[in-house]
C-alpha cells in the first residue's frame, strides 16, 4: 500500500521554519527609512488654514 499524498516527513518543517525566519528578518524596515519617517515635517500653515476654511464652509458655519 502506498502512502497518502498528505503524509509528509518532518523534514519539511525545518525548511518552513527557516523560510519563515528569513522572511521575518528581511521584512524589517531599513534604518534610513525609519529616520525619514521620524523626521519632523515642514508644515505649510497657509495650506492648513485653507483646508480649515473649506471645512468650515462645508459645515455651513458663517464668519
């Protein structure tokens, strides 16, 4: 009698573990990306004020 197709040896589990750990290790962010994300952003106050005015008008508030 032959083995069923779902019957596998335990040898493949170590390969899966190695693949998973390599994938997790390589999925981390590069330090330069982290530095760019944590850097303070330059804010354009005029653009923020303009968006606030549009939101005020949309809500129906008057000056």
